[in-house]
């Protein structure tokens, strides 16, 4: 299937330097009455070591030199053969709808692609279709989450620049996580998504399973979930417990972080008016003019640093936490699909056991006597019944063999992907936490330096005034 080859190299979009709009417009509103988890002031590392007041706390001595004991080795960049960039969002307005498309640029050395470079435009619905197809083809692999379809409450301007940029980064991350996956990156639907022109993609979408087929799968899944699993392997019980606990923690951290960002933005709005007030005051107080101007300058510089700190929270920490809130929903869905497969297998085994019991039972205990009453030979009726049961048992055995293979593959796929997901999660969260810590240290050091410079200048002025007064006397 052919596609448009990119004419020029494409560089990732540089995030805007202006501070994004209120995150309350991009994420769900917070419940102010929810209880917050209280942490002890006795700070302790996860490995049991406590911070002491004598420890060095400058970026060079602590943050930049801190090494994690469980740091995973970085993947060899040379091994990557599929590079994807999502950028250049465009708004499209029709008489029916308004939507955004994003440019998807792919560079690859894989032989299954007809070209080494592709450039296509995709809208959010196309990403949603791709993710659905990946989950259908690989039900127990962990497919990276997409941003929610609607994440704004009571929004008026749905497609503002900050919302579009937030979604673009999430879509870029989604595709690159798929490209890094050893199985999902080889999916045929991904290849079509990356290379097909718009009309080719639309045609390919129509080739998917029909409505009745999807409905049948849904009915079987519901039936399996109702039956439940009787003998889930212990390792999956452990995963289930971990996911539930992790989900609670991430949801709490996500909610608190959003609240902090919201309050920081409100603080910024107030702070924006603070420095001009001191500057205006200095014009009417000749004796205090210099100190007032100095305070105004300090406030202005601290305002700029605070902007950077809030940007770090809104662009780095908050999206990462929210992404893993969504990931927990994905994990729960994957575990449900695995359980449904096992439940279906257990149900088939129960049916097989019943059929075998029926076959081995005394014919007089079954319906053969009724056949004789209808004028049929009892022995002939017994043989026909045994033949029918034997055929049904053979069919069930074949189905069970296939289900056993499917469950075994699903279990192995989930166990392998679970380990991969954990490594990725730990790396992402560590990076976000260290980056946030570094930014906080930089922020407070710079603000401290600003106010210390002001104090030194004031002391110098006071000393000069005292010397002048002594000379006059």
C-alpha cells in the first residue's frame, strides 16, 4: 500500500515558551472534599536511608549525582528501526464538524515498508481505531493509553492551542511506545496507519470485523465475566492486587498534583499584579523609591521563575502521573480479558466432563427408554446416542485444545509485557520525579539569590547612609 513520502526532514515541534492555560481546562475537575494522604516529616528514602540536615543539597552535589540502584540499562539506539513524529496540528472546519488532524512522519529501515519515509495526516479517531485494532489482535498485551476523547468540562473553546499541544504530545508518545514494542510494532494495522493515504485508510477500516462478529465477542466476554474464574494462577492474583493498589496511589497523586498546579496558577495571577504595585508606589515615595523598586524587581524575577516551575509541573509531572492513571485502566482491562479466556476454557471443560458423564451413564437412567416407548429399538437408540456424544466430545476436545493454547499464549504474553511495562513505568516516574526535584532546587536557589542580592544592596545603602551621617556630625 502506497503513501506520501516526506519531502524534507521533520524536527519535533518545540513546546511553546508561554505558560499553558489553566490545567483545569485540560483535566477533570478536582473534588475539594477528598481526603489527602498525609506524609511524615521524617523524610526517608525508599531504601531506608534518611536525609540529614548535613547532607549537601545543591544540584551538583545531590540531584545530578544521584544514581538509582535499580536503574535499567538503556536500550541500544542503533537497534531502533522505526522512528515516528507527530506534529503540525491543523484545524478543519466543515458544515458537520470541526476536528484537528496531526502530521505523522515515519522513517524506517524495515523491509516490509515500501519506502523509508512516509508523511500522512491523521485525526484522533484514527488513533482510536488503531488502538482498538491492536487490542483486538493482542488482547493480553498492554497497549499504551491514548488521551481521553473529552478531557474538558464545560469548555467553550474546545480546540485551544494548549489543549491541542497537550494532545499532540500524548499522541506522539502513544505511537512511539507502540513503535518500541517488539510485537505491536509489527502489526499490519500499524503499518497501514503509518503509510496509507486517507482514502486507503478509510477503505482498510471497512475490512474489519462486522457488527455481528463484534457483538458475539462482547456477549462471550460478558458471559465469561459473569461466570468468573475459579482457579486464577497466583501470579495473576499478585498482579491484580498490585494494579489495584497502584491505581489508588496514582489517582490520589494525580488529583493532588492537578490541585497544586491550579493553586500555583492562581498564585501566579496574583503575583503578576504584585511587582507593578510596588513600582507604582515608588513614584509617590521619594525616600522609599529605591527599596520599593528593588522589591518590585525581585518580585518580577521570582514571577518569571515561578512560571518555569509551574510549566515543569504542567508539562512534565502532571501528564506523566495522569498517563499512568489511564494505564491502570488499561491493565485492568487486560487482566479482565485474560480472565475471560480462562473462564471460557473452564466452562468448556465443565461441559466436556458433563458429556463424558452422560456417555458413561446407564442408558436406563437417561432418555433411551423414551425412545423405546416411541417404537425405536433400544440398542439402536443407545448406539446413536453414543455416536452423537462421541462426536460432541471430540469437537469439545478440539475446542479445548485451541483454548488451552490460547490461554497459555495469553498468559505468557501478559507476563512478558507486565515486566516490560514495569520497567517502563519505573523509568518514566523516576525521570519525572528527578526532573521536578531538579527544577524545584533551581527555582528556590534562584529566588533565594534574588532576595539575598536585594538584602546586600539594602545593607550597603544603610551603611553608606550611616557613614555619611557620622561624617556630618
